[in-house]
C-alpha cells in the first residue's frame, strides 16, 4: 500500500498544501495523511502515517523537506520505517528506498541538505554579529524583564509566584528570576 504524507508549516500555504495532496493521490496513494504544522512541532499525522504503515508498504512524500527537518530527524524516521519493512518514496527526486540506489541517494541528499542549513545558519550568525557591532541589532527584550514592575508589585501584595506567572502569562521560573534580581539590586 502507498501511504502519502503532506505537510506545510502554516495555514497560509494553501496552494502548496493542495498540490501535495493532488500529487500524492496521482502517485497512487490510497491513504494520505495531511497536516499544517511546523516541522519543529509534534507532527501527529506523520506519527499516525508511520504507525499505520505495515511491511511492504511505502510512505510517499512530494519533497524531502516535507518529511524531515534535519539529517538526524530523517535518519530517525527512515530507521523506524526500515524496522517495519516500509520503504520511503520522494516524488520530486524520483527516489525510492526500496532500492539500494535509492537508499544511497537519500543519505547523500540528506547530508547535502544539512550542510546547506548549517551554512545558512552560519551566515545568519555572521549577519547578527555585524549588526550588533554596528549597533543595529538589539535583540528582543526578554518578556519577564518587561513585566518586572508588575511581578514585583504583585509579589509585594502577597501574590504567590505561581499565581503571578498565571496572571501575567509567563513561566514561574521567570517570576522567580525577576524576584531574585530585584532582591539583588535593592
């Protein structure tokens, strides 16, 4: 059985999402799992697709980046599939891990993708460092520090740190940090 998996990071990517579903159906997928969630979040539909797959099935995606966010992530997913006797097929690459050539190509492509990502992150870090040197990059003010006065005020009124955190929508550890910083400076 061919099992499809379609994913976009946001709900705004309607055309791409519909195109993935159309391509997976055209490729012969009898069941297609779809979700619109960041690759960093828990991907429930991917979990369901892998769980549903049985020996001799094939998980089909349109593009490799729709499946995995990194080489490590891809390795984990492919190991799970392999342990179940399930192949992986990537339509845009004409790649099928049911063949030795497909397995080799998947490993090479994932390594190249990871390399590109690392280079992009390095450029980003360099750009941020340059902007900081030029005084153009300040970063964001931590949320807890912006609400420090409210935290101290509520605490002086006898409100518990847990209730302060709930009221202000922040982590309890941040409340404790603000309180500690206020004690040090006073």
